[in-house]
């Protein structure tokens, strides 16, 4: 089994990954049946939760749930020696890590589908690397607060953000080498999480022209993500629990995104 496949190839992450590494099969929703009965040496699966922004997905849950079901149905007929499963980090508590029990809120179709898909992939295939991503920058899609601030709605109205919400902003350009490092280290579940930065800090350092459009802090505002990784020292020293510090996050935002 030497063929390789990338599932989710038309997403921003898929397009980037396939530009850096060769795959025999580039799979998206239009050609999923090509997987039937195939055997692969390596498969990369980009979870449907990372194919567009969370707001868009939650606004059309029927489509998302159908994608998850179709993927599970097709993977029943696939064999692979090694699988990299890249998914969102929402199934972990906001202050969790790779060892935290997954959130299982049955009334939340989003979480239930994510838990089901992860469980299936890890039971179906022998060697699986689970990669958990927070907000992703550099996708050109609505997948991080940085993208929202880079292209805010016109006018002077208050932005739909929470002033002190914590955001963990992972740069897409790191993904391929970070995943390959995890395989080299024998890791089978990794959170690729930078140090959190608040909305206010992000605007202050990168988008100062938007300062007057920030809302005031409210008690009902979400706290945001402050997840850590037990394997952070494989990517960053000292041992802070994060693979990048806040200064690296700020410096890593592309110049065209800075006000």
C-alpha cells in the first residue's frame, strides 16, 4: 500500500497541504466514491469542521451532518496504514489538553458529530494521529477573529466581537511541518495551540484603526479558548503548554492584515 490520499482537498487547509506535499488522490465531496475499496499507505483527513468558518457551519448544520455521515460511510470501505486526522478543538474543555475527557453534550449536534467521527476513525484504522486546531489564520476564510478584523464590515458600527475573549490563533503555514514533527516524535494526539491573545490585545497590536469600534466588556461575554498541549516542548521551549508565545502570534500575522 503506497498510494496516498488527502480528504477535504478543496478546503483552504487542503489546498495548502496539497501544494506542499504530493498526494495520489485529492478527495472532496464531488469525488468521495473514488475511495471505495481502496488501500492506502497514508491518508490525511481534514474534518468537515475545518472546511469553512464555524459560524457558517452552525448556520447550516444539515449540510455538516450530511458530510460527516457520508465520510463515515465511505471510510468503512477504505484501508490505510497511517491516518492523519485534522479536526477542530471544540470537543475539549476551554482549559483542557490532549488528556482531557471529550465534551459529550448530546443536545449539541455539532459536538456529537465530532465525537462520533473521531471515535470511528480511531477504531477503524490502526495508526492514527489526531491533530486538534484552534482558530486558524491565513485561510482567507472566516476561521479566526484575525480574519474578521482584517476585513471588518464597512462603517463605524460596533464590531461583533467580545473585548476580552481569548483567541488561540494558529498560522496555517505551520501545519504540514508541525504534523510531520508529531509523527517523528511518536505522538498520536496533539493540540497545536499558541498562547491565547484577547480581542483587545489583537486590535491594539495589529488593527489599531478599529479601536473605536470595539464593544465594552460584558459579564455575558465568552471566556474563549485557553487550551494547552502536554507535548508543547516538542515545538517550543520553555514548557509553557503552548507551541508559540503571544509575541510570535502577533509577529506572525501577515503585514497586509495589520492596520
